[in-house]
């Protein structure tokens, strides 16, 4: 097996009430989990010599991106005590160590509190937790690589409730770890768990009590729960390795299901929504645009991808804008611009994704896209640690500026990589690798 695992962060365009003010980034991909940064007063080009790095603070191993809420930064990491990270996609790394949920002062980078616990790992690509914490209503919801789910007090990190998901649901941790970022909506926390009848589980946000469970599949996959609203109905999307499912978020009852089966059980990217169309894709050249019924919760395929149609996403989630799909392709490591309406590819380039000397041969190139509507620019953080400002249009990719933010401290397929998703808040980018978390000033007035 030579495929790249895990979601290191994967994205959904969701329609649900925000969990935080627009200048917070309280969960994976921002307030609305749509990779859209709505803050104003943001630079359009880096100053000479690059933007200011306001602070740096040491962290340990982790693919999990930071979250920012109420002027604090929340991050998961892993301190290895024994064992070696081999990053063999077909074998589990056997490690012992401590998994941590940490809170830092957003102004200084100083640690405020840490929740630390012993957690042996037996996952492939064992370099730390995958999931960004979700901060909501004074609580921090954190999911570790081996399925430890925590609800912590935002002020001091004390435990409010917790679950050991594999143990309680009689399931095995997926080979590439638990990677589906928890979703909070109203009074429920949604998680992808696994086990018979419990691929998706909703927990009471206050008590941790199970409210419902739904769906069975051979493996749970890695795709985050995604909430959309269409036909006047909230729909919870769960993409397991066999099917994309739409559930009633209050009860877990299934509205509709469509078959979409990527290779190696790697359902990773969260389905993206634009108008009445959903887009999802994965390894094995599996992808589709799904047309949502405007009158009731139902769906049908608009088109199914062929090998040169659409974008086949994995580690990175595409962004949908103006009938376009923009995202890195798992087969070519190229950023591709394709039409959402029919999947036609209009252009592609490897320039913003991977190192120059690898552009002709590397697969699974990773770059995280965030759109800034006020400037109509994209901020792109790629696997070599560069933060890029660019224009993406149907005509092509135009790079405006580039800044080397952090070093790639992990590896994949014999190349150095950093596979994390930044947070954008307080006119800054918060970026981590396996050694440090930094705050980069992106204000227009620096």
C-alpha cells in the first residue's frame, strides 16, 4: 500500500450558527468551518523582510491545528517517551507518551494551562493528535489520535466529562488515528466513532451523555461531521468509507445516502457546499458533485469524476467559489482550478504546494487554503512551511507574495513536510509544526 493517510485537516462549507465572533477562530477552519476569514484590516502583501513574528512558543508533535477564542490559543500535541515514528502508511507506529490539550495566552504565547494524560499510540503516522479543538460556550472539546474525547473547562482545563471512544464503542482506532474534528451545534457534540451502529454519535454538550448513535460501516473513515442547511432543513453529513449520508442532527435518522467509496477507507475531506451542490472526492480518483433537492432533504449525483475531472482531495480540502473548485490534487500534487458545474479542469500548478525539486514526481502534496473576501485573496499554507498570498480565478493562479513561516519537521514519502492547518484571528496567523507554535502579524498597518 502506497497511499497517504489521514486527514490533517480536511474542510466543509457549512451553514450553521457561528460559535464565536468573526475575529475568533474557535474551531477547525474557523467560526463556520468554511475556511473563510472575514476579518478586515488585513495586509495584501507582506512588508519588506516578511511579516512580524509576534511570538514563538515550544510545542511537541502534532498534526492538529490551533484554535483561537477569547484571546487565547488552544492546541493539542504529543510528547513521545519511547518508540520511533516511521511513517509507514501500511504499519502502525508503536509509541508511548503523553497527549496534551494546551491553552496559551494569545498576546504572549505563554502557556496558561495544560491537560496532560498518558496515551500509548498504535497508529500509522504517529506524530501526534490530528484534530483541532472546538471551543464553545466556555468549554474546549478535544479528540486525541487514539479516541480520547475530552470536554474541558476553557478557563483552567479541568475535566467536565470524557469518553474513551474505542473502549466504550467496542471498536478499533483507525490505522491513521481519529482525525474527524468534533462538531458542536446547539446542545450537541457530534463525533465520528466507529463500531456497529455508531459511526456517528451525538453527545450532550453539557453532560457528555450519549443522545443518539447512527450508521454502520466496516471503518469509520476520517471525514469530519459537517452541518449544512438546505430545503429549509438542517442536515448532518457523515461520509464513511462507503457512503455519504445526510442525517437529522437532532435524532440521527437518515435523510439520504449515496455511494462514494474512496480507496483504503480514506473518506477524508468534508463535503463542500455551494448553492445546491455538494462536492466530495478522495484517493482512487473517486469524486462527485451531488445535487441537493430544493424542496426536501434528498440528493442525487450531478456528475461523477473521471481521472481528469474535478480535484481528487485528501489531506487538503478544496474551496468552492463562483462555480470553481480550488484545491490540491492527491495524484499530481498540483493546485487545480476546476468548474464545479461539470468538473472541467481549467488549470493546474504545483508552485504553491510542494518543494520545487519535487514538483515533477511527488504525490499527496498538501496546501491549506483560506479565503479572505475583503481582499479577495487566498492565504495558502503549504507543506514546506510557506505562507502564500495569492489570487485564484478561473484564469489561473497568481502569486502575490510568500513568507517562510516554519520549518517542515515531519516527513512523508521521504520528503520533509509540515501538515497542519493554521488559525486566522486577531489580524494574525497562528501556525505550528512539531517544535513551535508561532503568531504571525498580518495586519495591514504594520
